[in-house]
C-alpha cells in the first residue's frame, strides 16, 4: 500500500511539473515577443496586405491563448505593454499577469475581448486600457461575454471604453476586486444574469451608469452586488432616471444590494425598477442628484434597511402603486441633508425624506433636514395599508403629508417623534394641496381610514 501511494504521488508530481512547464513556456514565449511582433505561426502572406504590428501581436496572442486553453493551462503575461484587439477567448481561457505591470492596450477596429457560449473564462491581475477608441457596432463593450457559465474577473483594471467597460449577457460568475473607470456608458452592464456576484470593486467616472443589473423580461436574476465603491457617475444621455445611477436593478428579481459606498451620482445611488424581492441594506449613499434610493414601478417585495442617505434631492421612495408597486419594509435608515433642487421639474417637488404608497411598513427611521416633507404617505388615491411607527422626524416644514384624496386607503401613524416641524406634524393632502389642520394633536375622525395616535410633537 505504501509503494502504491508513493507511485501515485510521483505521478501527480510529474503531471504538475508538466503543466507548470507548459505555462512557463507560454510565458517565456510571450515575454520574448511582448515588445516585438507576437507573430505566432501565421505568416504575413496570408494577408492581402501587409499586416500592422498590432495585427501581428493580436494573432500571436490569440494563438497562445488558444493553445493554452486547449492544454488547460494559464497564460501568464509578464510585465509589459501588449497592444492588441479582436481577441476571442475559448473554453478554459485563463489570463493572468503582474498587478499594475501587465498592461493590455486596445488598438481599435472592433472589440478587445469576447467570449460566447462557453463554460468558463478567467482574467486576473491585468490592466486593460481602451484608450477611448472606436468599438464596432456589434460590440456593446470593450470586454463582452455572452452565454458564459462562469466569468471570473479578479484584481483587474479596466478603463477608457467608449461604450460599457464590461458587458455580460446570460452569464454567471464573479467580478471582484477590480477597478473600472472612464466608460462612456456604464462600468458593468450585466443582463439576464444567473447568480452573478459583483463584489468589492471600484467603479467611477462613467458617463451614464455604474453597475447595471438588467433583464429583457422580468424574472429571477439572483445576483449579489456588495461591497463596491461607486462614485462620480454622470447622466450624459439625459432622461429622468434611465441614466446617472450608481446601481440600477431593472426587471431583475431576488437581487441583494448590500454594503456599497456610493457617492456623487447625477441621479440615484440605488434604483430598483420593476425588481421584486430586492434587498437594499447597509449602503452609504452620499450626494445623490435625485432620489438616493428608489424602488419603483412593477415590484412586489422590497426590504430597504439600515442605509445612510446624506445629501440628495429626495431620500427614499417606494413608489408607483399605480403600476403595481407594493409590499415593502423600510426600517432603520438615516436620511439627512436633503435639498429642494433636482435635475428636472417634478410633479410633487423635491426635498422629501421617505415616500411610500402601498402595503409598506416604515419604522425606526430618522429623518433630519427634509426641506419639503419629512414623509410622503401616498399620492392621490394611491395609498393602501401603510404602517408608520417609531420614526424620528426633525427639521422639516411638514412631518408627514398623508393623502386624504378620494379613493385613498388606510394608514396607521403612531408613536413617532416630530421636532421642529413648523408647518405641522401630520397633515392631510389631496395630491399636493394641503386640506387639513394638524391631525397629530386633534381629532382625526374626519378621516376614518387613518389611525393617528401617541405621536409626540416638540
């Protein structure tokens, strides 16, 4: 038994040595040619015209990637600059380098990396520069992956894409510990994902979005977006919320957005549109141009908890009961330092701390410095089953603006603390028109659909 075990160990050692030798040969070959032509085995006579140096380098690197993938070994890029384009990554591609020293420069004329309908591809420890060069009409991003079971991108730098930096369609895997910047569109655009994890990345200075998790049709997506730092996201293509969001979840159900630090977005730090069973928790949202956290349109089920909003036009909005948006829990958030100024003209106006419409618990939140309303409860007839309890609202002209328009449903407003609400703690509104006196300290039997008890005003 001992002899058999020793023989087996020696065989394993020989296999490992063989694999290591193949990887070393590949790395030495690439190191020898990284400043040269990277010709590989393809001769220039195969071209109708003499190819450029960049073309030859691309062909050489493509052959090396193909060979290494076929032998199931990684390609190692030694420190240096590699000017290439239009590379297609086959099954089992693994490309790694020296962080900050192995640089891939896109030379234009199509795309940089693409992979279609394979099981696995991995990029790590490399820096990629798109140089803001033209991308083909077929290319949505500098790096584009479609139908890949596991895309693994770790500790990479991706910058200077004229479109999205990274686009994944029908992919799973992990995007982690990477630095993504300077994209004309978004940093990461993931559509129709299957349990994708986007964690611990830095995404900044992008033209229209930070991290986008979308689907063509509403369905389970199961992605996790956590621990990312996202900042300086513009809305160069304009609109009223389609662009300018740090994290945007669209039609993607069962998504977790947790513990991200998001600042200086033209519109929203975190926007969930038609995304059911979304969890938004523990995020830092600073200096948002519009509503800091938005859950809107056709969603059923949302948890918005323990977030900090500091600086925004509106704080948190649970909206669009008219489109079927309902069923949420908004608890333990801190919302402060809001402004009346937003990026477009709004029907209600900006400066609202927390807004909710249907089948929602709003509890244990602190709102300070909402220059219009501390809370907006319902809008016209779109109010049903709100429970608002145990909140602290300070320094707002109106503490709670609750809809009493014809057709508005029930709300329970109890055990809240209102301080420095000069215009009133709880007031009834028909749309944007105030129609009642103070309801927190007087008989509110005029509105039997409302239960207003045990609130403290100071």
